[in-house]
């Protein structure tokens, strides 16, 4: 979306990853000193997780925040990921 390219519903998976990161870390995942630098970090998927983010959470973020939408984990598999099944209570 940064480059105004066509996108589909898989952009929502990316957004889910961004929100997950923000909830875990407290800041946006690709934030930089200025807008062009932020866009560069988004384009290169320069994801930096602080040490307090668990290995399972990092793994899920890595599988969601993929540059190529084809390689992003689909929602059905996100719900089965160990970080979700360990930390989310379902009805």
C-alpha cells in the first residue's frame, strides 16, 4: 500500500501483524526518524523485535509480516499457531 500497488484481502493479515506488534511492543513496527525512512523499513520488512517479545510471538509476526502476500500465513493457520493457542482463550 505504501507504493500504491494493487492489493487484496491479504493486506488485512499484514494489518493484523502490525496491530499485534503494536500491542506487544507499544510502538509501530517500522517507525523511523522520518516518513521516507519508515517507508524504506516497510518495503524491506525491517522488523526488529525487542527481547521481551517471546519466540512464539516473533515467529507468528514473521509469518504474518511477509512482503509477498502469497507467503503470509492465512487466518485459518494464524488461529492454530502456538502463540495463539497458548495465549488466547476461545469460547
